[in-house]
């Protein structure tokens, strides 16, 4: 195999792997968003738009922190404005 072909094939494989990793990260965020919204609905009823907007804009780490807070928080404000 010629060097140019080999480099193109390596580049394609690298691009595929990066795409798979991005897909996994997006799936993790979407899963955490669904989990948090479910916890919110069960604990506090339908979340207001501002809560949904914060959830949809957050990264996975932030979402997981909010899930933990929501499990014991007395209200929505305690989740998003912890003391």
C-alpha cells in the first residue's frame, strides 16, 4: 500500500473514532437530561421552562450533580441554587 493511501485510511479511521466518541458523549448528556427531567417531574411536577432550558444547556458533569441534588432537595430552587 502506498504511503498516501495508508495515511488517508488512517485519517478516515481516526475521524470515525472521533465521531463515535462524540456520539457517546452526546448520548451520555441526553441520558442525564432525561434522568434529571424524570426526577424533577416525580419530585416537583412539570418543570418550568427556565429549568428545562438550564437542563438542555448543561454538560454531563453538571447534570449528574443536579440529579444528586434533586434526589433530596426540598424544591427546585435548592437544586439550581445550592447554598
